[in-house]
């Protein structure tokens, strides 16, 4: 991902937004900007009678931008916004460099069609506090399609740092994606359902 694209993504979700002030002058909301130490991954499974002939793969986003707008006194009003350049996704699992190149190319061109759909995005629509975090619902945009997803998030909200972990799964076909099939006579197949997981670190955005 180029610096220019990263800057455009950051600008698109207004990462520099200042916290709003309540009537007593205290911050009504706090903005946490995603740190580069955050991790966003997708794990694929194997399918088909000869699924054992293939590999499971872990795909990591090497570029992303996002923020959490947190309301300390009304946490259900909080929201999450994340964008990932589709061409920043890289396969991590295999140590075979040739296979990595092949699978990554197929994923970007034949599966995600990054030339047509360059951005993967998530915007929350509901944030409900739970015992150890939040239950978050939102819209996931992938390969030109947008669908509702939900996940339970474990979160620790500090004065200057927010940490959250969680995950969810989706079916590729729900987004119009044909799961990867390759190898001899198409015997190596990727399962329809894939699992998203994340370890997000947000750093409090300073007030102007």
C-alpha cells in the first residue's frame, strides 16, 4: 500500500476528528485511531474430497486505517470504522515462496478482483456493552457487496489506549465470490466459509 493511498483512506474516515465536548466541558466522546501494531487476518479452510491435498491459509492485511469513536457515558452510541486496501492482503501460512506468489495473485485477481473493488470496509451499526466488551453489528463491504455481520469483542478501554480482540465468519458466496479452486483438475479447493480475526490497538487522538 502506498503512502498516498494510506493518506486517502485516513482522510476518508476523518481520523483527525476531535472529541466532542459535553456541556460540562469534559469529552463527550473519545477518538481512538488504529495503531500499526493492530492485526487483521482471514483464515481459509479446505473443501472437497481432496481438500487434504491443499493447505489452509492465513491472509493478513498489511495496510489499514480506522478509528473507534467511544462515548464513555453512553457506550451504545460508540462506532467503529475500518478500511483495508484489498491489494494489501498477503498470504502468510506457507513457507513456499512460489506458492505464496501464486495464491496471493489468484486471491487478488480471480477472487477479490481488486482492480474493480480496491477497498474492503467495515462500519458498525450497533454497539451493545457486554460483561467483558461489546457485541458489535455492522456492514462489511467486500468485493462490491455489503452484508450485515456481528461479533463479540473483548475490549479494554484505557485513558490513552483501547485494545480489542474478536472475530467472525462469513461465506464467500454471500458476497458473490467464487471460492478458489486450483491444482490438478481443480482438486485443491478453498472452503466457502472464511474466518476473520483481529487484535486492534487504538491510540487516543489528541485534542486540537
